[in-house]
C-alpha cells in the first residue's frame, strides 16, 4: 500500500481515513537517513546488483524498530533455524 501527502495542497501530514495510519514525509526522511547511516557504518559499499537486498534489510530493520527484546530474540532464533545463507545464494 502506498500512502502520500499532497504538498501542492499545503498538506504535510494527515491520517488516512481508510486505514487509520498517519501519513507524513518524516517517515520517508527517517528511512532514507537509516539507509545512509547503514551505508556509512555497516555496508561501506553498495553494489547496484544487490541494491534490492540492501533495501530489503533496511525495510526489515525499519519494520521491527519498536520490537521488544523478547521479540528480537524470537526473530533471531527463527532466522537461525532457517539455516545459513550459502555463497551461491549471495551471488545469484
């Protein structure tokens, strides 16, 4: 689902009547800041070939930013149960 605000109509934030979600451009700016921080501190280099993977990780982190310690541990253990990521899966 894609929600947007209309700056041309002097709209900078609103609550969507159908979903009840709050829509504003601060969310996009926060996600973009998280991406830039990750590139500087974690990834160091971003390959265009794997850009979708970098963005998927940023989306994963963003969607779980308010998770408690118990939920983070549960997600970590669930990921370990899936098994290791092979080199062939990384470079495809």
